[in-house]
């Protein structure tokens, strides 16, 4: 407990409490490992631009699709949209050689992301069962935002701000009476455009 208290966490910079020199050195080593593992996965801004267009488009199209085709239409809409975004991302990763060169740390992170998706799916099913689908955008903004902030920030510091934008959007989307889908659209567009610009700027450097 003492070591954890002294070392703080990835949220420490938000609250202004500096970790000890020993903990800072250890965190620096972890960040170097994550950055080395994430280099190939951050080789192109195209996946982020793709998500910046696809996710807001899905959110804004959902009410009209739900009205005309019902829940099955919404499920099909999001399934096709996520598959399209994933296809763009996989093509960019394959071109950069990331799929062939992923190491143990990258595999560990991907497994963690997969587990997070299962948690999100279980919570989503619960919200639908409780007849609270309006909370789904906020839930996913918070989950993805936490992942970006905690793990993504270790690999690429701009991902930390992207995670904060997701989490702020999630908090707003869960506010009673808030228009959750438009908030989701704005948050995902802003966060992914910021990350795309940061990746492009890093390539220029």
C-alpha cells in the first residue's frame, strides 16, 4: 500500500501530487516499453480519422434508423459501422507491419482491450434489460476513455487527452436529460480528430 500511495497513478497529474523520484523512474521505464510497443500501432492517422467520421455518423443516424427499422436496424447499423472502422484500422496496421511484429506487451494490451469489450457488452445488455438504452453512449464513452487515458497514455501522451475528452463526454451523456447521442458524436469526433492530428504531427517530426 505504501508503494502504491507514493507512486500515484496515471491520474496523478490531474490532481497535482508528484510521485516520489523512485516511482517516477519506474513509471518512465514502463512508458518507454509501452511507447516502443505502440509505435507500429500509431503509424498512421487514417484509423483515427476513420473513427472520427464513422462513430459520430453512427450516433447521429441511430434515431432515424431506430424509428424506421427498430432495434434490429440499429444493431445492424452499428455492426456494419464498427466493421468498417475496424477494416480501415486493420488495413493501416497491416501496411505498417504491426500485425506481424506485435510482441508480448502488445498482445497483453489487446487481451485487456478484449476483456474490456466483454465487460462493456455485459453492462450494455444490463442497461437494455433495465430499459435504459439512453445510458449506452455514456457507458461506452467512459469505458473507452478510461482505456485511452490509462494504457494509451503510457504509449502515446496525446491519447491521455483523448481519453479525457471521451470521459468528459461520458459524464455529460449520463447527465439526466442530456442528448446522449449528439454528445457521443461530439466527444468521439473531437477525441479522434485530436489523436489523428497528434499522430500526423509526430510523423512530421
